[in-house]
């Protein structure tokens, strides 16, 4: 299984995530669900609470280094 570290010709490496693919996938799914719930709360309940839930989901995903980029999936 390839990792997210790439070696450049000058010997430097790019960012290496702290958490492995499995942990990041779980966090991605949980925060995706939280974002959808936040959208539902915004549409059908209190918009301020929904915005808070969606924002918190995004911040948590960012804190774990989770990103969804379809272009990066080509090498896996």
C-alpha cells in the first residue's frame, strides 16, 4: 500500500500524515455525515445550530488532515 510521502529529487519529502488511511477514512465519513446532518438542521430547524454543526465537522476533518481529492486516488 503506497503512503502519502513522496520523495523529491532533491532529497526532501512532502507532508506525511500523522494518521493512517483507515483512521482518516473513518474521520472523513463521520465528518461527512455530521456535515449532512448540519445541512438538515439548517434547512429544517435552527440555521445557527446547523451552521455550527457543519463548521465543527469541517474543523474536525481539517484537524485530522482529512481531505478528499479525487485526483490523488489515481495512484492508489
